[in-house]
C-alpha cells in the first residue's frame, strides 16, 4: 500500500512539511477497529520467524550444540559389556539432558532483539494484551525447538538408538512446557543485570519435572508420564500467561 | 493529560530526583533540560508509563495513546521499515495502516528505502524511522528523549516541522541538550541541576 491509495492522498513525493499529518481526516482513534488477540500473536510470531530466517542466530547455534553434545555423549558412554536395555536407558537420559540444555541456549537468545534494541518498551506501550507478547514468543521458541529436535533425533538414532512415538510425544509435551516457562523466565531475565546467570538459575530447577516426565515417558510403558507432562504444561502455560503482565509492568 | 505529583526516584541509596511536579494539558509542551545523569531520561520514562516512581503518583493517558522515543529508535534491525511499522501498526490498532505508514515514510524521507533492512541504515535514518513509529498511532502524548540525536540538518528540520504540527494538538515532552531548538514551543520548562 502506498500513499497514492484510494483515500485521496496526494501522489508520492508531493507531501510537504505543511501537510498536516496529525489527526488527519478519517483518522479516528476512538473508532479503532478491534484487532483480535490472535492476530497480534500471529504478527509477533511472524516477526520472530522473520528475524531468525534473516539473522540465523538461534537455530543454527542450537543445532550445532545438540549435535556436538550427542557426539560427546556417544564417546563418553561406555559400550561393550553393558546390557542393551541399560545402555538404552542411559542414552535416553542423555538425550533429555541434551534437549534441556539446548533449549536453555535457545531461551537465552529469545529476547535478544528486544533487549539489545530496547524494544520491550515499544511493545509494552501498545494497547494490545501484553500476554500476546508472551504467547508469540513462546510459539516462536517452540518452533525453534521443534526444528532443532527434528534434526537432533536422527542424530541420536545415528549415535545411539532409534526412538519410538512415546519419546516423540514426550518431547512435544516437554517443548510446550519449556517454551511456556522459559519465555516467562527469559522476559524476567531481560530486566536483570546478571541475565546470563539468572535464566539458568531460574529455569533449570523448573525443568526438573520435565526431565522426570520425559525420561519416565521414554522408558516406561503406559501414559502416566505423558499425563504428568500434560499436567505440567497445563499448569505452567496458565501461570505464565497470567503472570507475564506483571513481569513486564513497571508501573 | 499528565498529572505527576511529588515524584521521587531513588536507585538504592542514590537519589535521582525529589518532589518533581508535572501538570501538562493536551497541546502543552514540556521542555526538560539538564546535564547528563541528572534524571531526564528517568523522568521521561516515568511520564511514558515505563518506569515507576519511588514515591509520588503519575496519571497518564491510556497505554495505546502514548508515543515514546528513547535513546534507541525502538525498531527491529533485521526487519524493513514497512515490516516494522506494520507490526507496530497492528499492535497499536492503527486504522488504514498502509496509508498511514506510506505517508509517514514519505514524510520522513524513507519511502525509497522502505523495503531495505534497518540494519543497513545509518543512525540518523533509524532515528527517522523511530519517529515514524512514535507518530504511527497518532498519540495524545508524545515523549521524546533527545530526539535530535543523530539527525542531520534535513532530519532536524523535519523534526522541527513535526513538532510545530504537534504543537497545540498533542501533549509533548522533550528532553534535549539543545533547548534553543524547541524553546519557541515550550509552554513549560523543567531544568534539572
């Protein structure tokens, strides 16, 4: 859309300093159309995906980290006379360790554009619901995790063993919880001085239930641990959604 | 528009300012001056609703009616001007967004680079884009912290003309080290020591 649209604006290039541009005809703030919450979320997600596609700063780093970690684990875990069942359990534990630390890397970078350029100020002054900022960022983090794991799982299969659908389901549920909690904590850490230290200190204790549920769902039969992860997601998505307003509000 | 009563700000034991009073009506223009570190930015952040006073109260317009320009232009560097302004236009509920954005970009001399990434811009061009973002939603209260920073002669004249147009319509708060530039518009002055 250009200024030469159908609303009667003069052709491009003809605008002068004298042309009033505040409260121009047809500009009626009190009659602003309602723009839905999810349109805001969609715009924020699109922005984060565009930033990542162009800057390529987060997902490539996460990919390199997770593959490097799995490679180290491959050479660190003893083989030979270890029973296959035991070796599989150890390997799955290492997979979840790699997932949590990789997600921590992604979360550390989640609010970097907003932090470095002070953009949180412009976002929180918008009349849109502030929880849309959290939801948009959490969806973006989830997408980055999903892309990373889509490549990490084949790498895990190459170094260790193939994974079943129970592991995939557990990872999807864990990613929801990690994105929800991690995004909230990431926003808190943005405001702090020791932010690189603060995020791991806050996130890792809250990730312990994810590890418990993820490893449990990976090695045990039955839906018990998946339900546990689902419950964790439900509780922390709701808490994070409700708490974000207070995290970013100074006044 | 703004009623700030008995504002005080402290960071720990350090006193930034005490007992500042501001009353600014629609159309008013508050000029804030003072040396570096005197508390101008802290006060402007309070008057934009971004920071809370240690003591005192601030009454402001509702959130979507404030336009704030800080020391950074507050735009995403990896997005283009069009993408930035469409994002903020959506979040700030700007009607007829495309036309409004086109007009502002034209006005601030950024139309020809509307599809270039902001990361390729000079500091002055980013400042111009920051001003477009501030004015995008036609705010009732405009808070500008050192807005002439990084602007060249043409950019400064554009900002002069913009402030002239805002004068008498929106409430404007400007902190600057170059008070002569906007002295003619000021209806109130606040000088930090």
